[in-house]
C-alpha cells in the first residue's frame, strides 16, 4: 500500500476525530471537552448532579460519533481512490459539525471545520 498525500490527509483527520473522541469520553463523569466548553460558556451554569450527568451523556454520544467518523476515515483511506465518496462524505459531515459547533458551543470548534475543509480540498484536487 503506497502512502499518498491524500491518504495522509485523511489519516490525519481520522486521528483528530479520535482525539476528539477521547476528550468527549474521558474522564467519564465530566469529559474534558465538556469542562472546557462550560468554562467558556457566556453565562455561568449551575448544573445539578442530574444535569451534569445528562450533559455528560450527550457529550459521550458525540464522542462515539467522532470515533465512528475516525474509523470510517481510516477505512476509506485504506480503499484509496475508490474510497473517495466515503472520504468526501465524512469530511463534509465534519465540516458541517464544526460550523454548527462554532455557532452553538464555542468559536474554537471552527478548527474542526477548517481542517476538514483543507483535507477535502486536498483530496478533491488529487482526484
């Protein structure tokens, strides 16, 4: 299997999604990404233990999503050029999620959209 620059871009974005997954799953009671977002939230939130548990469950769900996207990107990269439709779909989904996160959670989430767009542009230009 030859490692092309497009595959490297796809693998890199897959690794980023796995890192997001780790931040959204651990530590279990108060995931790292949840804690970061809550400290940057414009209004202080006084969450009860039940509320914190619910928010953690939602963040864990996002972590599972990111793990699936990362695994899908790895599988699509292994397919090479024939995996392009899957690669493009997963990257486009990451771009939309990054834009939505930037609008609804924290502006820093735009980084997900930016790196996804760069990778999508890269793999499209190499097609």
